[in-house]
């Protein structure tokens, strides 16, 4: 799991699980978008298994970053782009 940088707002190290790295490569999502979403999300929701989901709109797509919030770091599990209307309230 490569370390990326400290999330300024959360003051925690951000790490990407291998699964997240593979999904980024396959889906053409750059790490910078994931980091922007974690640092300044439009919304954070509760997910399954105690995980959280940070969401941010980029153009016509919504980036959803599923992560675990550990004591000293954030672990990104997976992420994907989708249509905002599926998850955002009007």
C-alpha cells in the first residue's frame, strides 16, 4: 500500500489499498481526484462495514471514494465515477 500524502483537513496519512489502485487504473481515475474528494468532499455518508463514502462532483460525474478511517491514517478501499442523480439529493 503506497503512502500518498497527508490529508490537510484530516491530518492523516492517506493510503490506497491494492484494490483501489487497480480500480483507478481500469477506470482511468487519477489519484489527484481521489485526494481532492477526501480533502474537500461535498458529502460524506456512512457505508457498509463501518466504512465511509466521500463524494464530490467533477463535471457531469460524481466520484465516490469508499474508505476506512483509522486512528492514524485513511485507507481508500475503492472508488468509482457515476451519475450524480443516483446518489445526490436534489
